[in-house]
């Protein structure tokens, strides 16, 4: 009993393995041909990776087909014409093949450092129509496979084999089991032959194939250019100095830093200057109050004088009123002058207070910083606190005497520097200096090319190779 059960299990396992092997061979040939198509027609690399995934996918999908049969996928259509289960199973497993293909491309791409979206972009050009077309191709390719499977189910294996290969038993013919083994070996040999031939073709194609790049023809103009070399210089350098004395309290700018006009780079301790401003404003307030009082007294004295002068009855009273009026006028003028002086003092103190903020006068880049936190600075120092170069640069190009006659104001120019050999910069000719530098074998003229420097990649002192378009 036990031996019979083991025999049945062994026989079932052998039959299962044969089915798995047959399905695997068919799918492996199919997926391998896709890989060879990519290598031979589309000139894609990674053939070894694709072949490895074809082997794994074929094995996994063969098992899925057997599992699907074990779960009777499509059996609801077995009593209908054979075309229905053939189409149904071909569609289901075509979808599975597409899913396996997407997973394969994603894993290969991730292995080579690509993102998921970049990896699957190679499947049908990354478009839904292309992926759908791959699914249709796989659907059509799977139809013969499932057609044979359904015919095998409908008429039996022996009858199908007889129809295909002519299986009548003849005298001296090999037994069915031997013939079956021969055909299995032949199928495996055919698969190996197809894959080996594809591999050989790919290898030869890989060594001899030429890469061609197509490009749309365009009509372009040919312009004459003058080549020269030169040095990058800032178009302007602004020294920033202290306008009041004091201790540096804040430092907000440093070398190589991009700044805007009006940006605060440093700040002197403002407290002494704030005290002066407050005191002067207080004195001004008191003087303005006295001035207002004197104006009121003047108005009152003038009214009294006018009244007594109109009556003209008592001369002594009139003289006293006149003197009071004239004295009020004098005090008023004095206080008015005092108010003016104090206002000027307040304005000067506020200017000094504002000067404690050391700002950049131009847009540009800080070339150097010559001050430290806590350092005492004073106006009139020979060393500026900061040197700021304008973000507009100029290249002083040395143009030979044989080419200088072709260069004109406004000519466009491009140049590169050694630090960025693949990054061209654009500018135009803004100066042509007529004083040449003479050498033993000739002379050169200084041509100034102005160019923007928004990214601050160009620095003073860089050597530039220049092309000036003269046509």
C-alpha cells in the first residue's frame, strides 16, 4: 500500500516536472527572443541581465500556469468552443507576462542606479500605448501554446501527438516511452540551439555594429571670428570705508559673498551716536519751546505798541512799548537762529548714527574683508574695510594687429575659462584701446569685453579664451 502511494507520488511528480519543463522551455524561448530583439535591433546593453531575468521569469510563470490549472482557471469555459478558453487564458497570462516584464525592467534599472520611472520608461517608450502593444504581442504569442494545451485536454495527449508527429507503431519502431524521451530531448536541443544562435549573433553584432546618430539638417550662417586670450577683471571695484569711528559690533559680509547695493555688511556700535542724537533733539525741543514763547511775546508787544501809537497821548508810554517790541523782536530772531543751529546738530548726529551701518554701495561680490569683530575703526584709514567688485565683469583681450581691424564696438563675443571649460560665457566689445603693446614679432591691442556674472562663477585673474564674432 505504501509502495503504491509512493509510486503514485513519484509518477505525479515526474508528470508535473515534465509539464513544468515543457511550459518553461516555451516561455524561456519567448522571453529570450525578446531579450535578443532588444540587443540586436534596439542596441540595448545588459543582455546577460535580461537573459537571467528571462530564465527566472519563465520558470516562475511556468509554475504560475500550473498553479492556474490546479485552481481550474478558465474551467468555466471548458464546455464552450475551444477558442473561448484559449483567448481567456492567453489574455490572463499575457497580463502576468507584462507585469513580470515591468518588474524585470525596474529591478535591472535600480541595479544600475536608475529610478523606477526611468527604468520603466524603456518599456514601450514609457507610454501606455507601448505597454499595451507589448501585452498584445504576448497575447498573440501565447495563443498557440494554450491552443495546444486545450487540444491536448480535448482529444488526449496520444491523439494530439499522433496528429502532429504520426505516432503509429511500426515494426522495429522504438517504444512510445523512448520516442517521448527523444522528442523531449529534441525540444530541449532546439531551445538551446535557438538561444545559442541568438547569443552568437548578438556577440558578432556587438563587435561589428556601428552606431548611427540622425539629426535634422538646419541652415546656419557661417560667421568669421577672431580668437584671442585675456584676463578676467571686475568692471568696477568699490572700497568700503568707515565714515565714523567706533567699535565693530556686527559683521554680516565675508569674502566671496554676493551682496546687493545698500546691504549692511558691518555695524559700528551706535550707542554713543544715539546719545548725541537724543541730547541734540532734547536741546532742540527746548529751543523750539522758547522760540514759540518769544513769538507769542513779540505778537503781544507789537499789539501794545500799535495801540499806544494809535492813541498818541503819552510819549513816554509809547517809547516804553516800542522798546519792549524791539526787544521781543531781537529775542525772537535769536531763538530762531538757535533753533536752526540745533536742528543742524540733530541732522548731523543722525547722519553719524546712520553711518554706523557700513553698507555695500554696489551689487557685486566681496573680494576681501579687512576688519574683525570688536575692532576699532576710524574714518580716513588707508585700508578699506571691504573691497567689493561689481557683478559686471570685463575681459581684457589681447588681439593681434592683423585682426584688430575687423573688431568693432558692439561685436558679440563668447569665452571660456579653465575652471569651467565646458561653460561658455557671453559678452560684447565695449572698448578698443588704441595704445598697442609692442613685441619683437608684432603688437597686440587691448580689447575690453563686458559680460554679466550673475552666478559669480567668474573671478578676477582667471585666464579666458575668447572668440569675437566680427561678421
